C-alpha cells in the first residue's frame, strides 16, 4: 500500500509539474489557460488520492474546492478575459523557448538540491514528490519574470499557488482547514483584483504587454 | 464572551466603518466623520492593550487562542491605530477644500478601513498561517486604492504592486508550509501547530536545516512587503502614485507589519538553529536596502518618490537592527514607532502640497512657508525627523541602532550603513530648503484651508519631539518586554 501511495504521489506531482512546463513551449494564451486548468485538475485528483490513502475526509473537501475554483471557475474567467483581448498580438517572451526549457531543467535540478533537508527528515510515502513541487515553484517564478503579457504573468502566479498547495499536500497532508479556507479566499480575491487590473491596463495602455508599463523609472 | 473586549474594540470599529461605507451610497461626509470617531475607539483599545501588555506576557488571548496579544502585538497595533487615525482625518472625503468626488471618498473609506482591519488582524492573530492570510489581504485591499484617481502611472504602479506583492507573499506562504512540515514530521499533527505561542515553545526541537530553508522563503516573502531591496521595486511606484493617505499607511505601518512577521519568525528560527544564520541573512538584506534607498535619494527630483526611497532606507535600518542582538532589536522597534510617526506626517503633508502646487517635482514647489505656513512647517518637521536630526525621535533610535551595531561586533557593516545614512541625509537636506523658501509660483494661492486637519498632525509632531527628548517609561518598558519575550 505505501508503495502504491508513493508511486501515485510522484506520478501526480510529475503531472502537475509537466503542466507548468507545457506553458513554456506552447504559444498563445488559450493554450496557457488549458495548461493551468489541467494542472489544477491533476492537483485536485492528487489531493483526493492523498485523502484516500491517509483516510482524511477533510482533503476531499479541499480537492473539491481546488477543482471547482482553480479547475473550473478561474480558467473560465481567464478565457473570458482572453476572448475580450483576442486581437491583441502576443509579444514575444523575453527568453526564447529553447532557452526557457533549459533554464527550467536547471531550476528543477536546483529544486532537488534545495529540497535535500526536506527529504532527509521526511518519512511520509509522499516525500518523493516534494522536490517536484519545489521545482514547479521555481519554474512558475521563471514564467512570471520571463513573460511580457500581463495575463501570462497572472497564470504564472496561479501556478505558483498550485506549487505551494502541492508542497503542502505532499509534505503535511494539507494545512489545517481554517487556513486552507483563508488561503482559498485570498487566492480568489487576489485573482479577481488582478482581473480588474487586466481590464484597467488594457483600457489605459491599449495593450496587455507588461513591458509597456515602463513610465515609472528611478 | 469569546474575545476579550479590547481586541474587539481594536478590530470591530474598522469592520463597522467599512460596512458603513459600503451601505451608505452615495458617499456623504458624515460617513467620514464616523470613521474618524471609530478610529479613535480603536486607538483607545490599542492603548488598553498596550497598558495590559506592560504587566503580562500574554495580555489577552481569545477562546481557542485564536487571537493573542503580547507586547510586540501591542506596539505594532498602536502604530497602526495612530497612523490609520491620521489617514482617516486627512484622507479623501472630509475636506471642504479638496472636494474629492463622492466615489473616491466612499472607496477610500471602504477599502482603507478593510486595509487597516487586515493589518490589525495580522498583528493580533495567533496562527502564523492566518497572519499570512491577513497580510495577503492587505495587498488586495490597498492595490484597489492606488488608482483612486486613474492615470497611466497609477495603474502601472498598482499592477507592479499587486503582482510583485502577491508573488512575494506567496513565497512567504511556502516558507510557512515548510515550517509546518517540519513541525508535523517531527512532532506529529496538531491543530494548534501554527500558533506563535506553541511554535516558540517547541522551536528548540525542530529541525534546523528545514527551518533555515523556510526562513529564506519567509524573509524574501515578507521582505518584499517590507520593501527590502532587491525586492523593493514596487515600493517607490506604489508609494508615490497612491493617494497621500494611503501612502502614509503603506509607508508608515504596512512596512512595520511585514517587519513584525519577520521578527516573529526570526525568534522561532533562532531558537532552533541559532542566531548566526538569520543574522547573516538580515545583515545582507538590510545593508542592501540602506544602500539602494540612500543612493536612490541622490538623483531623485520627485518629493513623493524621495519619501518612498527614504522608506526603503529606513526599512533596511530596521532590518539591520534586528540582526544586532537584543540592543539592536530594541533600537529597531523604537525606530519602527518613530518612523511610523514621521513618515505618515511627511506623506500626509506631501499630499496637501501636491494638491496646492499641482506638481510632484521638487523644482515645482517653492515658497512653501509663505503659501502654507503650517503645512510647510509640519512637512519640514517630518523630513528633518526622517533625516535623523535631533530633537526628533529618529535621531535617538538611529543612534541606539548604530551603537548596537558597533557593540555587537558588526563594525564594518555598521560603518557602511552609517556612511550611507549620511549620503541619504545630504540628499534630503539639499532638497528641503528649495521647497520651503523663495517665491511661490504666481499661480499658487496662499492660505491654509481646513486648519483643524493639522491638529492631529501637530500632536504627532509633538510626539516625535517628545520621543527624541526622553524615552517615556511606558515605551521603554514595553519594548524591553518585547526583547525579553523574543529571547534574542
């Protein structure tokens, strides 16, 4: 049983990380949104699986919320934003695709190095996935700094949140429920505010290219 | 009664004020007056908490230990309550001389009150993860207020703020999760595992390597909110583009709330891993911030941005102080209080100046003492205090801070910080006379509207001077108690 559990954990974490890397080589916002939606669904499934193996019904609730908010609601809102700005030409990223993939490979190596103390003390069957969660954390940060379009930066931020949720479910089988609820509320409110700003940026700058936001210097 | 009355008195007024601004539409001036009155209730409650914290380790704790107020909470809560009250007095929606449209007044009272509420919850809640939730909520509520008067610059500033702030704070949550992981793995699952009171208690038995990794995430995360370089890039934009009352709160106390989180975690990590590691991290970040803040002051020509970069510098000094041992922590906390008073005074006065002169450039402002004598004098007092001149409180706290640095053996770091603070001093000193003296542009009318508004600011200036002349016993013993309770 622990063997199956640990294999499911590593497989699920790899799936979540892979969805993050897909964003680096696909082009176009609709593809990014799909990658994020799938990532959230895989994460929700993994959370439910951990709940099953640990016999913790609370995690089913968390998985359900993840699926509903990050798998369905936020991608739907993102698609609405993307459709509204369909004719906006995607500016090229600051870093090209090949370099991005190499960098993300290096970041995952770095994550394995950073996660060594975690693996040293962990005895949970899920510990094999923790470096992958750290890897996704670094890759999401890289997405945010290397992409120019504001909506892509938002998707990078949402993936960063997924990475932390993954880390929490693998390392601790989920933070206490009251914290989980607070985090969901913040994530949702934060996203809604960011969405307002996407419209504001588009209305005031007529572009979603965050590189154009350079009036304020020094 | 599930919550002690003073904690209710601290938090409930702001919830009420927000609710009122939400319900009463369109906005009317009485809503603003009620928010000022409610702010006074909150300020009084902060005073009660302060007095209680002088006598006991845990002044008040709610049922289930959800809320817990000790000396450190009381100090930061007092800073927040003072600055929030000043901001509510001078913020949009009250002055007859600056008739902001009703929409701006209503939005400020709503989001501003929620912003204050989030900060106060952050410093009084016992659970570290819920504190994180509250600090994240400060980002959301304040980002909505920055473009109160929409322009390209303010939209850009708030976008940078919400993106960098949210990413930074997300990293702090990763750090919190890592610390919780450490706890759960070594000591088992407990519902109260994330409470300060318990964390401080069990810290010595946690795994040092994991906590060190967690601390890096936590410092980078909360350091982003505290305006520490190199994560400070959002700060000059957000603080200079935000309406003055919001800048005062963001610069005066939001930075202090973020430093509060850093200090709490530092105490936990030090108990587990020894102070050497956190000291190194804080020294590097602190000195970088002082350098970036002070050197950016030199070429700066926009007075709101001058104040913003001065916040980076002072935030760096506070961070350095935390690394200078118990005496340094004492100086840092005193500095936090002094900075909250001086920076909010300066920003609020800068808002009045901007409104009159219609220019945020130093070159666009002259003859300030003739056109607006009281505003000009108070602005000068705020800036002189920020420069660290006697008789203002910041002089005392900077002096204590540098002395602690030399005494604790960080001679080169302290000397470098002292030199950089000197550069910042000269940069600010070179701008101030140009603004105060000379002839005002012909288009600028003389006169001082809404004099009553300056009364609370004048009281604040008196407090700044009082803290510089002597250290009141209530302040000294409260901070002494904090240093003792952190065991640093």
